[in-house]
C-alpha cells in the first residue's frame, strides 16, 4: 500500500473511531450527572455512618456532585451490601463496606445472598480504625475493674454474668470480642444490636457491661465519662487515647489485633474510569488537612489507596478472619 493511501486510511479510521475512542474520557468527564446514593449497611450514629458522612460531605463540595447517604441496616451489614451488589453498575449506587461485610461475614454466615469478592468493584480504603474495649463505669467501679486483667479475672470468676454488646453479628466489634474470649479463656454472653448506636445506649445505661466498639463512635462517650476505656485492639496504642494501652500489652496477649476498616465499593462491572474518578476525589479529600485532622481526632487513620491495594486488603482480611471465626466457633445461620 502506498504511503498516501495508508495516510488516507488512517485518517478515515481515526475519524470513524474517534467518538468511540473518546468515550471513556467523555464518560469520566461527564460523571456524575445525577445524585449518587451511598448506602451505609448500619444505622446512623455508628462509625460506618460517620465515615460515610465525612466522605459524602467532601464529595458534595465538588461542582455537580451530590452524594446522599442512605442507611440500610440489618443482618450484620448484609442487607445494605446486597442492595448495592444488585444495583446497576453505573457509579450511582455505592457502598461504605467494612471488615465485617467484606472480610468476616462470608465465614460467619452459612449463606450470603451476594459474593463479597465477585459482586463488587473496590474503589478505595477510606480509613482504618482501632476498636476499643469499653466498660460501663458504674459496673467497673462496683467490681473494682480498672484494667484488662481485672476484667479477665472477673469474667473467669463469674462465667456468663458479663453481657457483651456488639453492633451486630459478623462485625469486627463482635469478632474482636470472640477473639478476646478465645485467647483469655473467658465466657461473656454476646448481644448483637442493629448498629453501634443502640448498643452504646444500653452499655452506657448499664444494661450491657462490656463492648469492643469502633473508637470513633465511642470517643465522645469516653471523653464525657459515660464509658471507661480499658484498651485498644490495634497493634499500637492510639494517639487519640493517650495513656490507654493495647489489649496485647495490658493482658500479655502477643499478636492480639482486631482493628476495623471502612472502604468504598461499587457493583461489579462499574466502568473503570468512574471507579478511578471516585478514587481520585476521595483520596484528594482525605489528604486535606481539615479532613485528616477531623478523622484522626476520632481515632481513625485516613487512607485513600488504589482499587488494587484495597482489593488485596479484602483478600488478606478474608483469610485472616476465616481463621478467627473457625477458632471461636462463632456461626450465624
């Protein structure tokens, strides 16, 4: 083929394919054209809700962006997760997933209506959060419980008399308690709630005695004296709670760690350019000093990593928590 003819053919192909070649960029530039629904699979007031509202508030500052938080609690986060899994993969329905919905539940529940890996497209890890072992202050004072070892001693001397609240079956709050019970050879009666909010109400009111809550949702209650913090479940102490040790340090339990995380996911099949656009905007907002300081003051560590890094975390956490579930014997049918 002569050079002039090749150039003519190339020109004709570029004209013909131009709109198709530009489609991803155009889709990316145009998105969003209507409100984005951010599903929170737990009630308002808990850490998942706190993280979702922080993200939605920042994204909604962008021109043309309107992110609306929609709380759909129930079944340890499975109801809200299932709604997103079965939604159109167009970037207009997102999930604030957790270590519970995407790292624990598939091992804990006999059967899920969705596949946490195959039915979702990870976008970004929003934040990592330590859990905190908190007790009712009146109960602690009455029984002279000032440390984790005091709590262990009481639990061993009074098997079945401690009521342990959680935000629901399968949450890291629940599994942190199960891990603690297994490693300390104690027994506490588990009471799953429909989120941290109602569980914390009963804990501060005295109906419950102990809980391994996400730090952000307990922070104000700890500061006001309505809850007593004994330890955090992370590998290192939290700067947000000076003087509070880790469970591993306080109870001589090397390797004890049961932290939580929260991240954005979309239905599988969502266009990569939309995933990339959301990840970029969330990472940018998490890196602003105002947002970082606000989240860190509540005990959260902002992240904003890539979809590939978030996907790798989900896979590793699934393996880790499957062992914890098996060792604890916990099961939900």
